C-alpha cells in the first residue's frame, strides 16, 4: 500500500487521509492507511500538515 500512496501523491501532490482512503481502499476504516502514512512520514517521504479540527495521520 505504501507504493500506492506514493503514486497517488505523485499525481495529486496534496491529499487528505480521507481522500487517500477513498481512492485506495474499499473500507471506511483508515487504520491501515494511517499506519502506512506514519511509516512513510518517519522515512521523510510524506509530510503532514496539521489543520484545525482535522486529525493528522
């Protein structure tokens, strides 16, 4: 899934966790997606922008 996330972000440049989940998974549960995003973030491959009233991954 990490490669899929990076592929989507290469096209969209910016996407919310919700949008990524809608594009990449059939499930409304974002647990696995958030885990992948945290892993990519720890490797410096994605950036999180905290917005008021919106949870970060």
